[in-house]
């Protein structure tokens, strides 16, 4: 499974058609939505104020074949060197009802109130994975769960040059100003 995922991950990282489509999703859907939230909460004064974002490119491909007892245990991404100023996005590539293996996340840091992010193919969930613990349960079906995830850093909350001692930067970033 790991070899197949590595091969597919390499393939999407070099596939310009895929990356162009991913860029359009980020530029036309994700970043405008995020900027609107930043305006609503008062972090950005108005939608006319330029805001710089740093998004992970390429996204991470996640495959979870079934049946399997393998799980992704509850964790915060900060233990892997991700910064507080990043927001996680999860994009299913299939109907998750077929496997029932949704991503589960806390609503607030250390609250322990895990709930499934019940998004489907064509939808994107956002959550604060650096602070809030999240996990994926075992896939007990005969189908494979497939999804993409990526992070977006926000100017003033994210330092594109910082890295945690003892970790390696394993995600490339694209800088965009809207």
C-alpha cells in the first residue's frame, strides 16, 4: 500500500493537468472562502485588503484500502512541525458513505468531542488540525477510501521560513495574494 501511495503521490506532484485543476480549486473556492471568513472575524479589514496565503502544493494523497484494522490515531499536526497559523482542508475523492471512514476531529483543542467531517465528493472540509486532534478509523469495508488534504497558511499567522527543530519541511508552498 505504501509503495502504491508513494507512486501515486509522485504522479500527482508531476501531473500539470492535475496541479492546474488543484490550483483552480484553491484560487476560486478555498482562498476566497477563507478570506471571507477572515473579513467576518475582523482579522482582515475588508475584502478589498490584500491578503497573502501560502498553500500546500501538491496536496497530500491519502489512500485507505479495506478491509483493514489500520487507523490514524488522534493527533495534532503541530507535533509534526505544522504551525498554528495553518488551516487544514480535507477533500474526499469518493463517496465516503461507501466506506464510512470519515475524518474525525475535535471542535475545540483538547475538548475530546470528536465528530465526523461528513463531507462528500465535491465538498471540502476545513478544520484547525494544528490545534485540534483528529483521526481516521479503520476501513472495515472492501472499498478504498481516497482523499486529498492540504494546508493553507495566512500572512501574519504563518511564517513560511520557520521549521520545527528535528522535522523536515515535506510540503512545498505556493504564495498567493488576493
